[in-house]
C-alpha cells in the first residue's frame, strides 16, 4: 500500500512529500512577526480588551472585518488592480497591512490615511483604536513577481511572494496582496464579497461561495462571497479547463465538484472527481455537512500541496503521481472541516494537522487492514525515536510544519494522541465528540481545550490529565517490561508483570499480551507510577508477555523494537564504509557508497563500533560477516544479483550490507538502490528492484519465568 519509494522521493523533491494546508493565519502572522515586531507592539490591544483577543472571539456571523473588493488580474502583464471598501469593527488598536510592491490610495471615513511605516516586505498603516465601525475606501495596484525558476523551487513555499504568469498565478495570503486588517499579529476574521476578472482563457478562484460566474469575450468574471468570518485569503488563477459535476450534500444543498486542470491533465479529471465525491460523502457522514458550495481540485505550475477553503491547490507534477488520489487528496478534502472549517488557535497549538492525519492518512491504512495500520504506527514511533533530543517540543507548541521534527510531532505524535484517546473513550464517544466540536466551533477559532470539552461531554470523563501530559510534555513515555513471573495457586494459573517508566511518570493504559498454551490473553494495565506491578489470571501457564504488541501508545521505543532500515545507516554522518573484493569491485563499491550515503564517507571521525556500510562480492561479504561474528545473509533474501539489508549488532550498532555478484552488478544498482532507504532489505537484478520489504517490528517481549 505504501507508495513507490522512487515516486515518493520525487514528491519530496518537489516539496510535497505530504501536501499540507496553507496555514494562512500562521503564515500571515509569522510573516509579519518576522518582518515587523515594532508594528506589533504598536498594534497590541490595550489592557481593557486583552481579555478577549479579536482573533479568538471570531463569531459565526458579523465578523469584525467585511471586505468588498473588485479585482482585475492580468497574468500576462502581471498587473493586479483592486478597489473597494473595508468595514472594520474593533475595540482595540488595529493596523492595515499591504505588501510593499503595491501602491495604495485609501481614505478612512472620508479622510486620507497618513503615510505607512515600512517593515520588511510590508507597509503598515495604523488605524484608530475603537472602530464601530470604520469605513475604509481603498484602491491599490502593483506588478506581481514572475514564477520562480523551476530549479530554484524548494520546500519553503510558506514565504512565496504573489506571482503571476499565464501558466498560473498564485497570490498567497501571507504575501499581503490585498489590504489586511491585523491586530496583535493576527489577521482579523473577515467576511468578504470579492468580484474578480481575468482575461479570456483564464479562470480565477478565491475561497467562498461562487456567484454570478460568467465567461465571454471580455474574459472570466465571478464573485466569491462568504458571510462568516474567515482567515486571510489566497487567490489562484490559470488557463484552466473545467470539468464539473454535481452532488447532494448531507443537508440537501447542491454541491459542485470540479477539476480546474491544465489541459495536459485532462485525462486524470474523472478519477479525481470520483475520488473527491467519495471523500466528501465519507466526511459528511462522520462529521457533518460540507461547509462550502463547491470543492475544486486546482492544478498549479508550482510544486504546491495546499488545502484552501473549498479547493485544493496541487502541483501539476503532484497530480500526476498515482497515489495522490488515494492519500493526499482525502487529507486536503478533510481540511475543509479541520483547519479551514474550524480554525486552529495557533497561539495555543495547531491540532488540525494531527486530526487530519488521523482521520485521513491513518484511516485509509485502517481501511486497508490491521497490518497496514500497525505498520504506519510503527513508522511514526520510529520517526519519533529519531527526533534529536534537543529538537523535541510539546505538542501544544506546534503551529506549522517547518522541518522534519516539527512534522513528526505536529502530525504523527498528534495522530497517536487521537488514537490513544479513541482507544480509551471508545469509537462512539470519540466520533460523537468530533460532531459536537464541529457543530459548536464551525467557522470559529478553536483550541485543544475546546476539543477536550466536546469529548468530555460525550464520554462523561475528565480528560484534563490525558491532554495535559500529551500536550505539555516534550518527552515520551519510556516504558520497559521488567519482569514476568508465573504464579500458581492450586489449579489456578496467573502471571505477575512488572513495568517501569520514567519520573515524573505518565498515566497510561498499557496493552499487555500474555501467551499461554491455551491461547493469548490481552489486558490493559493502568499505570501512573514509575513502577507498576500487575497480576493477571490465566487459563494456562504463561509462556511470554509482550508490551504494546500493536504499537498503539506514543512512547519511546526500546532498542531493537523498531526494525532496522537502510536509511538509518545512510543518514548517519559517522557511518564508515567497508569495501570488499578485488580492485574493480572495491572501486564500484566506493561509487555506490557515495551515491547511497547522505554525506561523503569519512566526513566525521567514526567510532570503531559505530555504524558501517559494507559492500562487496557476496562471498567476501559473507566471510567478513562471519569474521566479525555478525549474522549471515538472511535466509529469505535469495535470488537476484544484488542483495542489500540493514541489521544491528548485539550491542545495538547499526550496519547495512550490499552483497553483489560482481562489480558490474554494483554499478547497475547505482541508480535505483539509493532511493530505497526506507526499506529493511532490497533485492535487485540487472539494476532493477525485484523485491523489497521491512523486517517485522519486535515489541518488548519477556519469556515468563517461574
Ligand atoms: Zn494537512
């Protein structure tokens, strides 16, 4: 079920290994925070209104800002022109912020605004404290950036400027392409009614319900409107061919599902529409009616993977990847509920990525079967174990994905927290809690506390301690199985199990599996101390005890629990390379090692018992393994002219082995093998991978003693 590694590597190279939502609020806030801390101090609300920050007080109707704009975008000349009004109601100080590439003429209640302060890439106009309401008349224009050079495209799409091109235009919220009203670093929730015009052949889209859509000799015109207060807006445009169908929403409304694709993607449209329809039905049944009047899949010349309200904006190359329909698309559809339907409270932690990962990416694995789901959980735990100690942070501090560690915590640890919660309160209460949260917080900012309250009401349990430990602690439980003793009392059998964890302890429901001659018994041990002992009655003498056999707890894996994979050795700067065989073989081995390793071999001083990458002919490699008292080539790795596998010494040192028929086979492996780092083992023939796989995870198990 997992995507082809070569393809997923291509995905990573384009910056969408896992397409993400455009965290408009966060990007906007972060952009301004980074650029102009001074303006924020100016704009901070006075103490009288500090108790109710406007962003947190977003209401379903009567948003503090109402935008009414007319826009004209010409991708060929890259010129954007806009004019219209902003109506602002705010008790405290606020600021109007617009990117530096635009000129603005504005009046506030009929009087021209004073000159702006310039902070980094933004112009900032102070607005008077207390608007009830103020009316701003604005007219602005500017020339947008062109599309970046393909070769310059990197993962940092968060800081993109507004760009225009006949092949596609993208005006991200964080670029301040229209005047945004901000207070204390956050965009105030805004309702909007925006009319946009683009030249013939082009189409443009903004979040909101579509009204008055027209296409004629003058081009494409449409109005997008939303009456509830939403986050800052992105604008996309391009030479789209539209395929559209209708479906009935859970509440009876008619929904449009459409692809807005570049012509070259036309044949993919029907498959994407089918998939989108299925996802919409699935999530309506689980959560509630889809909150918009349309869902569109829009192609982008950039390697984007964004979910906006009512549409997802995915790169042309991304859309061509065969697994996107069955993975990322569902994730982006679900963001219409979590993230773009209920807004995370970024200041107190972004829960939306974890919940979306749990209900999309992970749920699809559960659909595929228990094994696939277990494999994903084990992968998450292995990733968590790989987060350097100094990089770990409490989940409550996650705002948006910035690097590998933040994704592992914000997406994967969070998904495990939702799994543990569902395991504890049961699926029914869990899903009812989701529906309650949706009904109560739709189109509002909501935090972890609001979710907790919904689940407390549905489960009748106090979940404070559960959420506190998982949100506030940066460490993970270090659970160890210490002892398993057989008990016998007359004809009755039992086992006494001892567990240990760190201080201060976590409160956990620890799944234990006891194997007996009469079958296995599973039990959950409630553990809230550093040491715990439990006695279980059994039908027959205990043979072995396994802790968390299915990897359902967020915890720090013990050495040996996660199967070794090639990447662990390939990424380690301390890895030493050992080449074996005649001169030609060793030269080929050296070339392959350079292609596989993340950094040049020998780039840091290596310890004698550190990680090793061993390459050579099969016979020489086997001799070397025997001489170093290491396990021989695993018996099931047969066939092919190259076998590669990852393993661990008895002291825990990692090593990877590449055993080849000859130098030519090593050279033939040069292209493909480096892409298979996520595997435990790979078999190749004539340069092609014929089989690959991951060793089983080995949860902590003790043989029961008398
Ligand atoms: Zn996401």
